[in-house]
C-alpha cells in the first residue's frame, strides 16, 4: 500500500491524500490551497493522478481547504462516490457552490482589467454550475457505523468535534493478502466545546495520518475567549467604534453567535448596553450554513440538545440581523452607529469582510477580532502579526484599529488536546504521519510526542509518496518552488509599498521637501528598503540552492 501526500504537506491547506492498494485508488479529502499567491497557484496545476482512475473518495468535513477541489475532480472524470456524514454532504454542497461563484467573480474582475491592458483572459477554476453537479456523488454514512465500500475496504466515521459533521476516519484495507488499518484524523476539535461532542478516541491503527495545525501551542480556554470577546465589544462601543470579526462562514460564525446569544440571555444587568448594540452577520453563505446547523441538532452535545428540548431557539437574539443583499452590506459602512459585523472570509482574503476592513481598519476607534486560524500569506496573518499596512482590494490600508486574536474560538485542537487524542492509542502505530501544519508546528509536535508518549513521528514537509511495505519515500520538491515564488511576490509587494509611500507624499501640492520627508517618514522608507534588501537576499539563497 502507498500513500501520497498531495496537499496539507506544505501548509495547513489543500488537504488531499492518495491511497493506492492492490485493488483500488482512493482519496482522503480534496481541498483548495489557500494563503499566499504561490500556494493558491497550486490549485491550477494538474492533479498528480488521473481523476477517472480514482475509485472513491472519503471526505472528512466540509471546510473548503478539505473539499474545495471536488468540482475539478468531477470535471476531469471522477465518477465514484464521496463518503462522508450527512451534515458534511449538505454543507459541502453550499460551500462548493459559493466557491464556484467566487471563482467566477474573480475571473470576471481580472478579465475586465486584463482586457484593457491587452492581457490574457482567465477561465475560472470552476463555476457554480460545476459545483452544483457534485451533489450527486455524495454518499452519507452515519457516525459509528462500520460500512463496507467493497470487498477489500471498510470504513467507520467517528466524531471529530471540529465542525458540524466532521469525521475522524478509520479504514480497514485488504492489500497483498493482509488487512491494514489506516486512521485519518481529518481536523480534530478541542475538548469541552460549546456545541459539539469531544473527538472520539481511537485505540489502534497500523498507520495514522494526523493534523498538527496548533501542534506548537496551547489556546486560552473557550470561556476566556468568550469573556474577552464581550469585553472588546463593550470597550469598542463605549468609544463609538465598530467591531469587525472576520469569521469562517462554517463553524466560527455560529460559535460567535452562540456566545452572544448566551450572554444576551444571561446578563440582564448589561441589557441597557446590549440593546444599543446591533449585531450583523454579513455573509449569505453563513446565513445558509446557520440554517443547516439548526436543522441538524442531533449532531450537537447534550447541553445544546437540552436547550432545544426546553424550547430555546438556536442562533437567535433580538439584536441579531442577517444581511443578504449587497446594498444592505454597503450600508453598514456608512452607518455611524457602534455595531458588531461578523463577516467572511475568516482569513480576510475574500468576501464582504474585505470591504468592511477597508472602511474600519484605519479607524482607531474600531476593533478587529480574529477568531480562527490565519494561514501564512493571508491578509489576516499579516494583520495579526503586527503589520502596519496591508493591501485590501488593491489599496494600501494603515492598521490603526485595535487588533485581537481569540484562539479559544478556534475549531482546531491545540497542542494539549492533540496530545490527549493521540494518547488514546494503546500502542504506537507503525508510522504516524504529521500533516496539516506549518513546519514549526509539525516539528514541535513531533518532539512533544517523542518526549511524552515515546512515539516516533514522520513530519511530512513536501509533496511525497510513502510505500508502507518497504518504507521507501519519494519527495517531489514542490516546497522549494513555492518558497521561491513567495519571495518573488514579496519583492513585488515591497516595491509596491515604496511606490505608494512616495506617491502619497508627492501628491500633496505646495509642500516643501522638509515637510514631505520628516524624520518619521524617512525611517518608514528606510525600513521598507531594508525589508526589500532582506527579501532579495532570501531569494538569492533559495535560487542558489
């Protein structure tokens, strides 16, 4: 049996793992690469396999970095079933349609610009129509049910506690006259979540593929993050500002609504203040996803089920408003009242939240609250890392708002919860492959596991294939190519920043040279120049290797 790691090897996105046995080929996930331009370009490369030869796929959950390239798979000849939970099938349908619409809009916008300059026209990665066709391939399987796919393969989906319907996958594969058990963690959720059950502990596996998104750090508790979120709202509103929360339409948005809902229900002392704060969910996708959450209450933990039995309405309080139309969305940015805007995308690289950040990020009275993982190369990562300026909708924006990152809202297990889940194995699997994490997180977690559990882990750092029978490995060297492109893109942005800085200064008429270039501005330009020199040196090092 062979496993080829085609995604989530270089970063936390693009999850896609090809398993080949004597009898069949199948995929574990098929997600979009997200983050830097160099990573996202990988979406446009041909698959490393013939989609028509893939017998079936198992989908761990419906986040776009795990399911986002399914329309491409189908478009290029895949005709097998996609096994997943019922909730995942339902959510993936709306996620993929939304993704197809975004690709169409992006291509339209780029083509409008390139037409004027005589450039090449771009076809969308896939369309909304392509995405709609995928629904017929989903095959729902219930949690805890051992399901026979064919005579050689059996699977069982277990609760992952990550998002609604997310699964940890157990696979029993007959290969070469013996049965091998492979476990794929998908994305693992934290313990003691607000709405979902804890991840299922697995006792045994021959081989394990495990995520490590937060393998190098611990989160604050959900309770601490929830309290901080409310404190930020009251503090911001008191000074007449607006809170903008970039949030994933699936999972984080519902979590933020739930925290607000519980606070509204249980804090009458704050009612006078709360009544003055409107909360807007500005994401048609999040609105649709919230309806699916309401319809699938059987996936929730006992606490939420008990609330429902008592007649409580989920994801509702009187100041909550769901925004659908573009005109309503635009109106939020001219509305001077203090408010809370929850909008996607969660990494601030697409969607309506970009327009809200463009209007509020430069205002000192505003607060920007990130409540989920920010991948390297994204606008969200730049903001949370302390960058003074970011580019949003091709415009350079000064970061003057207060910035917060509430990791307790993350759908991912932290280092301690990952270790707790791995401790459920009664003995060490023959191989533990660590994926879905940045290099530092994967390596740090491997060291932690060795020191505490005594298990050896294989850190997957590049697109690579492992032959499980003789432990041979083939590495394809994609990482170096992506690193090079990242440095080239950084060079481009460095030059753009220097150009914009000079352009803004020289655009002011009637100003003397000394006023144009005060000491602070000269220091800023010097810092940009040093960053440019540093980037050139890194690029030189990469290209010489």
